[in-house]
C-alpha cells in the first residue's frame, strides 16, 4: 500500500492579485475604496480651502452663541437667552417626538387597516381601500396643511372657554381643552417628588427613573413567571394560568410606587388669554403628527395586507380545524408568520416618516430643520456647518431605526431547519 503524498502548497505571488480569481475581487474592491477615499478627501480639502478664502473657516463655535429666538414646542427648558447648541437639542427632541408619535400611531392604524383590508365584509374592505387610494396619492405636505388648517379653523379660540355661559367646554371631566392654538391635556404631578437628576444639558425626573426601573423589574418578573409556566407544562403537560399573575406583577408594584410618590393629575386652566398648566400639544405639532400618520398608515396597510397574503391559506385552515376562531387565528397564527414580510417594509416607512418630519418648517413647527437649518443658519451664516450637522444627525437617526428594526426582524424571523 503506497502512502498518499499531499500536493505541494502553492506560494503566494503578487501577480495572483490580478490573475487569480480568488484575489482579483479583493484587489478591485481595495482600489475602488482608495479612489473613493481620495475623492472625498479632495472634496473636503477643496471646500475647506474655499471657505477659508471667504473668511469662513469650518468651525462649530457658533453653537455656543446666544440663540435669541423662541421655540413654541419644547420638551426641555429653553429660553431665547440660551445657546444655539441648546436650541438644536430642543429641535432634535421635537423631531424625535413627532417621529415616535407618528410611527406608533401609523403602526397601530396600519395593522388594524391591513386586517380590515382583507375583511370578508365588502363595505369595510372597500372603505379601507378607498382611504388608501385617496391618502397615498396626494402629497404628504398637502395632508399636513389640511390637518393644520382644519384644527385652527374648526377648534375654538381660548377666549371661547371664558364666561358664565362659554361657547366651548372642556372634555373628559374638564381635564382636556381643544383650541385653535393646540390641545391641552392633563399632566402627571407628584405631591412627594424625589427631585431631578442633572445630566448637564437637561434634567431628568427621578420619579420617572424610579417608575421605569419598577416597570423593567416587573417585566423581568413576568418573563420569569412565563418561563416557570413553560417548565411546568414541559414536565406535567398542564400549563398553569399566568394571565392574572402577570397582570398583578405589572400593575401592583407600579400603583404602589405612584401612591408612595403622591401621584395626582394636573388639569389645564384658563388664565388670562390662554390655558396654563397641563401638557400643551401645539397646533403645528398636531397637524404634522396627523398628516404624517394618515399618509404613512396607507403604506403600512398595504405592507400588512401583503404580509398576510404571503402566508399559506393552509395555515388558517389548519387553525380553523383545531377550533380556533378567526380573531385568534389572525393574532396567533397568521400575523406572527407575516411579520417576516411586514417588518422590512415597516423599516422603510419608519425612515420615510422620520425624514418627512422635516416638512414641519412649512407650518411653523420648530423641529431640527427649523432650528438648525433655519433660524440658526440664517443668524450665524454657517451654512456648511449647519448642513453637515443636519446630514450627520439624520443619518444617525436613520441608521439607529434601521439597526433596531433589523435586530427585531432577526428575532422574529422563521428559523429554517
């Protein structure tokens, strides 16, 4: 029996970078990368030289100058004597606020509308289809104008709530006021507050931190309770009822903390020419939120519809054969499988809604574009710096949304065997 001899190992030669198919692709990619970096470096250097020649070298010290303008909607403390940097932070938070509200509302309405779009009731499915065709075929800016002007034209002025026989009245047991300046809703207050935590650029309520910590602990305990039920089911075949215990785990600790902090509701009150107290959602915020939500919902409806139709009909037939009702079949069988088709489309719609929020400049809502790309840019004349910051911030927000949704998509996708 002869011994097998391994073939001699081929030595690497520089010529293999061009003539060997195993290395040629890497070589081409490296050359293209170097050329792109050189082109970007040339553009950056050319821009810096030209700006220096105009007496406007690239620097960001203008962010420390006094802003000298007001912002109508803000989540943190801000006055006109604060810096441009803080005004940019307020605008960024306003952008994130309307993006979060819009994505949340559009998702809820889109899922409901997507299910109703496939309803066996002809009238319901046709009404949803009519809504989709009307709203998605009109530019979103026009819908923002419609929502904004409808609110300011129909809602009463604050003075209509004054007098012995007022023309308008507050809603929800005199705790909510809808006016042409915005909507005023109750705010949570604590008679035994714990103070604020100073983070440098803004303060964070310690009560909020405590409530979030209690909620996180309750969710962890609920997860442990579900795992315990799964273990018992595996060992005995019987699964204990976890619904009421999970509800108690989440609600009871939360209520106890609220009672300990002296939680109560602060209602808005008419004082002078406007309402004071409560949470003010300005008319531009409401108009922008409704316009973006109604427009984006149409695309999410179609995404949900396509996702549901991508699931084999045999899945629902098998569920019906097991005795599941249509509602339970949709929530337990169809939608979980449809998510692998829905989520990639959701990512695009979330990104579009976030970027379309820059249309706020058209109705006076002070978002990131209105502050940094509007007033701050005009006052300081630092157009290059402002545009670069806008691009970097929007890119960061978009990559964060995309990364988070892709992570969630990997969590819920079907695992092939």
